[in-house]
């Protein structure tokens, strides 16, 4: 059969009519559903003649995703990690081996610093609370030499530049400051000690100015290669610091300096009360630890502080005004007499408290540069000397207490008295005197005193033992009880060791020795009715908690009876009040005054032989109701008189008069007892 022509209604290969295909949206084949026959692809619309009903173009088949091999990437990551590790290893080698020393040096700039905090030393006051020794703020100026090196400052002359700035403020030589700032192998030097807050403020302001100037220079040079602050813009004071180191000051200059002592450069008490009570006054130091970087404290790093505990305040028994009067009087007299030195003791007879302890010459505790070594001591307690006639009071006390005589007992006194290997004399040649025992004391007769003490026992040996017992009871040859540094207890040999001459010289004050406080205590014992009260210098203390603790009560001991003491007081009045007495220069109008002169041969401490004199005067007032004891001694007066009445009598009068007025002690108004000086001639 022939082929059908195109366009006729015959079936195609699939058995369907061509008209069953889409032609611009023609209908499907009748009797068929819209789904293609199994196994056949769905019919596609054919675009004809470029019309909208033509067959659409075939869509490209989606490309298949194929993963690349991971090996190249792993090699790259491994190589990167290897390079990082190599850098770490190289840096580690550099830190541990190549740059170890330089990095260690830099690390030392940034570290923890521990600075001591000095405790504030306790204040020493007089009995009324007036400061005699106190503490004010002061600073030690320190530095870290490492921060002045070329490595830290980039300039070679930082120490010299810093020294030039600091010298005018600190008052220290430039060369010395530069040498300290240039020290090697140390991170700490002290440039100056205990400078005022004003001095540190000047340094701090200068540091701030230099720091601001350097910061501005660094900011201006940022980004400029090879540029930086010029040498004149470097803060050469960055390594200068301060440590609080309170300074001990003595507001009254030389007043009571020998009693107070002083504090040495280490802050330790080196004399007087400062040494005696150093542990209590010093308190307990603290410390503060902080981090620093480049010589500056790191404010965010925290601070560990152990606070310092302030010292105890000490209240002395001294009265500042009476101390001033005593010191003024003895200084003037030592200068006038061209003496080696002198001392005045003022004591409250009822309590044993020392109201004044004055020495001349003195010293300034704040400036020891011009003071001699001996002047830094307390001679009133450290000098042991033979008292002379002021010691006759003990001999008279023994004679009266033992009942061997009365004030009216007659004593015949020749011009010379031969005993042992010598002939004894009084201070002046005289015809035979006929005196009472009271007259022996009033005229200060050595011969009369020997004769009186010979009556203490049946023989001289026993008399010596009796006198020794009374001297010991009065405190001669024993510590005063003050416990003062360098204090002497004097010399009083056992009676069996007394030489042939000593057994006759000791009764009138030669051949034994004591200090000024012991001598004053003898008279205070009589003034206190025969009871010895141990001298005291500390009245009480106030701790860091503000609690006041009074000093312990001093020891009291009965030496002679009240009757004997009252009799001796009346006898001492004759020394001052009677025209025959040796102490008339000590009279105080309106007051009854008891006193005794003393003029002793002086043992030269350098040669050990007698040379010169010790002039003294001791007594108390009012004589009938004692309140104050005053004792004065001047060593080796070279100009004018050397008698105790002339040298120390006026000092006694001046100090006693001032003390009575200061303590508001009025005269008793009672008339003095006129005991006879001259014995009645025998009928």
C-alpha cells in the first residue's frame, strides 16, 4: 500500500492521530485520559511558525556535584599549623636563651614592692600634759637606681640630672645624690631622711610636671619613625619615692634634754626616757605591699597593708615651768662661775615625784652636731661625787635617833682635831667654839660632827657600823629606783673597809659618793616626816587604745621617827635663819626655809685625785609644813667663791621661790623655832 500523505488522519507510529498532539492547545485524543500511555513520554507542545503554541526548547539536564579531593586542603592546614608551632618554638628559644637576661631585667621593673610603715612614736608630756617630746610627719626620700639607668631612661646622665633637681630641695650635695642614684645591684637607696612634708610636696609637683612634659612629647612623636622625647623632656625623677618616717621633735628645745634623751638615726631611743621606755614609746611598725610597673604604683592591682600600731604616750612627773626655772638658774650659775657643770633637783616631798631635773650645760635633742659626748648624758644621775657638808644631816639624824644628844647638847670645838693620821679642821680657822649640836649643824663644823658621831657607840668601830646603817637607810650607795640609763648608785664602802681617815671624814660627807637625786632624797625623807619615798619620774602612760594607766606606787620606808624628822627640820632652819648659820643667802621672805650648805673637796674624774670643789645647797620649804625639796650642786667653780652658800644658795632661793609660787603654796604664817646655836657657858 502506498504511504499516506502528511496531514491526513492516519495513525502515527504510536497508533495515535497527529491531531492528538497539541497544536496551539488542541484537544486530547477522544476516549483517552490526559495521562500518557504506559511506557510513553508525555506529549510535548510544539511551537510552530514561532507562535506561542510551538514546542518549547529542551531544558538542560542538571549538573552532577562532584567533591574535590581533601588531601590538598589538609596539607595546607598542616603547613599553617607547623608554621605557627615553629614561631612558638622560635619565640620560646628567644625568651629562654637569647633574651633571657634582658627580659629578666625588664621584669624586675614590674614587681611587688613591700614598704615599711613606721609606727608613730608615743608623746612624752609633763605632769600637766604639755608635750616635751612628740612626733611630726616626715618622709625619707628614696629612689630605685635601676630606673635611672640608660636602659630605662634612654639617656646616659639621668642620675646627674636628677641630682641637680633634688639637691636644692633636700639640701644634700649633688655629687652624693648622683652617686647614690648610680649604684649598681640595688633597687633601693635612701637619698635623705626625715624631710618635711613641704619638701616631699615640692618633689612630687616636680615629678608631675616632668611626667606631663614627657607624656606630651611622646604623644607628639607618635607615628614618627625614630623620634621620641628629647633628653630635656625625660622624667628623670620617675624613680624617686617617699617613705613615711615620722620625725621626733622637742618643742622646748634644750628643756629637760638630759631627762628626755634623744632618738638616733635608726629611730631608737638613745638616752634618757627615750631609751628607758623605748619599747613602749616605739609601738610596732607595719608594712604595705603593692604592685609597681615602671617605677609607678599600679592602682588597680590592690594593696595589702598591715597597719602600724602607735606607741604609748608617757606622762612624766616633771613640771615644765619649774623645770624651766631650775634649768635657767643652774645654766646662769655654771656660766658665771665658769664651772664644769651643775644640776638642780626639785622633788615633791609628799609623793617623791621629781618636779625638775636640770643639767648645765645642756644640749638640743634635735641637733646633736655640736654636742660633746659627755654632754649627752644625764650628770644629775650619772655623776658620783662626794657631797660634803650636806651629808651631815644623816650624821645628825643618827645621833638624834639613837638618843645620844639633843639640839641643845653642848659641843666644844677646838681649831684642830687629831684623829688617825691627820689633824682635822673646819672651813675657817677659829678659836675654840662652844656650840650646841644645833650650832654644829648651823655653822657646818666638821670637827663638831666628828665629835658627835663618836658618841654613837662605845668605840669607833661600832660607831662606824651605826652610821653606815643610817646612810644605807637614806639610800646612799643604793640605786635610786628610777632605773635610768647610766645611773650611778654611788659608793659607800662597808664599815669594816673604811680606812683610818674615812671613819672620820664620812660623817661630814667626804669618803663616800652619791648622785644628785640621792642627795635630794635625803632631805625629802626628813621633810616627809622621816619616811623615805622612792623617787619617781613617770606619772602614768596612755596606750594606743586611749586608756590611761597610772604608775605603780613607789616604795616607802621609815628611816627615822617623826619626832627626829621634825627636830632636824627646826635645826635646818637655823642654818638659813640664824645669823650664825652658813645658809643665810637662801632666805625667802615670808617663808620658813630649811637648808644646808655644802663645800666638798672634789675628785677629778680624769686623774682620780682631789682637784677643785663641789659646791652645793639642799633644803625644803615651808620648813614647818614641807612641800618642796630643792637641791643644787655645781662642779669645779673656777671664778669667784667656791663656797656652797655663795654658789648654790642663790640658785636654791630662786628655784624654791618660783616653785612655791607655781604650786601655789602659801606661807604657813607660823613663827620659826629659834633653837640656840651657841652653848650656854658653864657656871
